[in-house]
C-alpha cells in the first residue's frame, strides 16, 4: 500500500509539525502510531502533517493545552514567530523548512528515499538440552527493505566457541521485491552445559547485519506436558467439552498417543477429538456425556515410547434432567488461509432441555511450535469473534462469526495452528476446537533435468516443468539464459505457461562443442523462479587406421603409409579435419614427415627402413574442434629385407668335353645394397662362377 508522505494544511495562523505517523487517536496518545520522531525521515514509512499559516496570531495556538495527550504526536510548534514554509522536492528527496520573517522560531525536516537494505532477526533466547546432542532449530528471518535485491550469505559465530555447534540451512537466501522475506533454519546443538551467545550474520556485498540469540544449554532431555481443566460440572442428559493441551518441552518432536479412562467405569462416556498429537504439541477436545448424576475422575494419558504423562479432571454430573444445557459446533472446522487473508467460520450454539440465558465466547490461538518456528506475537494468526456474548431461550439457536486473520509473513510451507473456543454461562464451561492452516502465498516452481548431453551435429532437448502451488493460476513467462552466451541456441515452446502449470519443450542446437549452463527462468508479475541445467555438447567420436604399401620392401626402399580418420558417431557424420602424427616401433627407419594434415579424411607419409626386420607403423589423430582424438586401431606392419639379385644365363659355348657343353655363367648383380654392381666375369671368389653341364 502506498502512503502519503506529507499533508500540508494552510490558511491557519499557526505552524505545527507532527511526528511521522502511521495512525493517530484523538485525545489519547498511542506510542505505536509514531514511526519516527526525528528530522530525517524515510519515504513511505508514514505521514507528516504540517499546519502552515502566517504565524504569530494569538490566541490561535496550535494545540489545545487541555488535550495534553495530543501534544505527544507533534515534533514542533510555533505561535509567536511570523514566517513562511518552503518545500523543495526532487526525485528521491523532499525538504521542508519554516523560514521566519520576524521572531526566532525555525523548523526543518527531510523525507528521503532510504537505500535498499536488509535486516536479520532471530528469537532472542533459546533453551536447549545436551541430551543426545539433539539439534534445536532457531529460525532466522531475513527481510529486504526498499526493493532490496540480492543474495544474503548467512554465517555464525559462538561465544564461548567450545561446547556449541550451529549449522544454518540454507547458508544463503535470495531476496527480491517479489520475495522480500526469506528464512534459514539454524540447527543449534550443545555438547556442554552452559550459556552461550550466538551471533548470526548476513552479508550481501558491502552490506552486513547481525542478530544475536542467547542459548542456555541444560541437561534435561526433550519432554512434553499435558494439561486439562482440573474440574468440570454439567447436567445429566447433556454433554460437556473441554480442551486437553499437550505442549513440547526442549523441542520434543515425536508423535504422542492419547487415551482416556474413567473411574468409576460406568455412568460417564469420554471421547477425544484427536487421538494422536503430531510433533509434540497440540490440543484434543474431550467430550463428556452422561445420564447418571455423580462424581467421576477422568484420566487422560499421553504416551510416546516409554514415556507417559497423565492429567486428571474431576467431572461432576448434577441435576438429572433439570436446568438444561447448550450445545455448540463450529463450521467449518478447518480454515485454510494465506498471508494477509482472512478466513471465517461460524460458531453455532443451541439450547438443550429448555436452557435459557447469556453465554460468553472467547477464542484462543494455540501455537503448534514444532516442527516450524514458534510464530508468537505478530507471526501467529489472530482470531476475532463478532459476538462475544449471545442469549439463548428455550429451543433457540444463536451464532457468532469467527474471523481468522492470517499474518503477513510469507511462510515457506503450510503451518497449522489450533484455535480453542471457550463457551460459558459462568457455570457451564464448554470448549470446541478448529484448525487453521496458513499456507504460503500462491506460487509456482520451475524444474528441469540437471544434466543434458548430446553429440555435436545432433539436436538436444530438455523439458522445463512448471507447477502452481497453493492456488496459483497466473500466467508464467519463460526465458532462457545460456552461459557462455555463444555456442548454444535454445528455443522453448510454448514460451508462456497458462494457469501456472504445464511444460515447455526446449530444442537445443550447438555450433561449438563444450559445457554450458542453461538457466530456465519463470516470471509472473514480480515473482521469478529459476532452475539450472548443465548442457554438455560432446565431440563426435572417430576411428583411425594406417595402411602402408608396399608392405614388404628392401632396405632403403620407401613405403607409403596412408592414415584414414572416420566419424563413427551415430547420426549425421561429417569429415574430420586436423593432423595425424606417425610413430614406428621395431626396426629403425625414417619418415618423410612426422605428421600430415587430413584432406577429405586421409593423408600420407613415406617410411624408409634402414635395417632389416619388422616395423610397426602407428597413427595418432589429434582431433579437431568437433571431433575427438583417436589412435590407429589398425596399424600397419612393414617387412624390410636384404637386397635381391638377378641371374643372366647366356647360352655361350665355352668349350666341349666328352659330350658336355660348358656354359660360362657370369653373374650380373642388379643391385647390391650399398655396393658397386659386379661386372661380367669378374672373379670375386669361387662362388661367382657356376659351371653347368648339359648333356646332349
């Protein structure tokens, strides 16, 4: 709600300025109405009322002296100085000054836009136990002011430092104008009995604020108490209701089972509205009915595990069939409200057996502290009855409307409260109960898979889901942010989610493999929520092979080795680029180059062995911007051998002996590795000549 900062009343022969006020009561001063009594005031915090005339006109004083309570609302007044008021207004600042023309009175004040900031608050004290080192929640409230937007980191410090531990979760909260309040639950556990001071600090950039809680650690274990009205009385042939209260001690949070017994065992019936108290605190309404006058003892037992506590009520049933009674009910018995909303229920009272008279009604909000924070004071709902006194005549029905006013604090999850309505005519006391569930403001959630992976060249996709909560039905607009900003293109359909619930499918294309952070942001009005995903665009897989030809060569003879790199990923393949490096194992040799650049997926070098034996040729592909590296899965084996010779056998008659023809064979060495070829008939040794005898 917008507030008026300044109201000026002219045409009065006086000057008066009020303090900054949020309300006012004539004739009776209410300190709670004063927002600020200084001269430097915050814009929007309250209203300043100025009466500004010519001044100096007795007896037109500013305030009736008899109304001394009213004077407490004012910061300045004048009735003896003549002057005028000057107001200067800028974008974020208003200055007003009374300038005297005669006399000495002056006054000035400034209303300015305060800087955005945040505050920290925590319950001022906490009593815990060292029993089993159980953690106790102390709920920290972080509230933004004047449009504060930012992340507030929460840390803690303890004095003395030994014997107490504090763990705040979450360790950081996000505030914005649409969500000005956030919470962190600080679990406090003690190992040593003693007194401690815990300082909770919130930090956002240069801003830092703290809140302190005094912690007293004892040795008593968690427990609970049970309490009932010690005695009740009602007429026979009627009924009576009374509240059984169960309260947690030392943050006892286990379920508690209730049961009842009556002595003597006949004549009085007892029923409990709730047989199980969750989280250690709550109320159950006991209804007594009887047709037999007498005195009874009702015992209600509360049990959890080995622990049992009891409470007793003496019930006096009197005046069988005389005097009448009344019955009450509340409809509905469950009220669901949201912050700053009202809910209503109707209390009906009916005369029984001719009952007539006045009945008073009162409503008490019973706070279930566990498992959430104890929302006492301004953080609990308020209960109001439009009629706190009704009259009944014989056979008539009266009613009163119960209004539940929810607090303005936006809870992060539903919190239940119990309301007890006590009905009495001074003699007969009845109780009825109902439950108030305060839900968070209508809101929505955004979720997306945390990891999205696909191959480069293919199309990736993900689903962004939106879910309305607590009656949220507004339209949510989807926006997607990608970091780094280049290399990934995301298109989501539909871009608008109607009625707060639905899904949007996002198609993802990439021009560069790598890892990206995708943030899906949903916005409705001033509320924004987001979900993040890591998008990994993987390089395409490759396979490398090497083939050398010829595979068998002589010493110092070249063999051409061709490397081929293939895209083996599924989908649309594309041709790898980049370089292949070559290595050899086995016999020594020389490459014409240690690497080559791929052209349409292949490239080649030559290998010349310098010794005989086997050589294994390997290729290592280094990858490119879109393909991953690979090592030859099929390497080539090269066989290097000694140089070969050729024999030329000319049929030249050299001589005849006894029918034999001797042919002179001369050896021609085509190539001898590293040596000069032999000349015909060169006599090197006996093996250089061969004589063949041919018979004819």
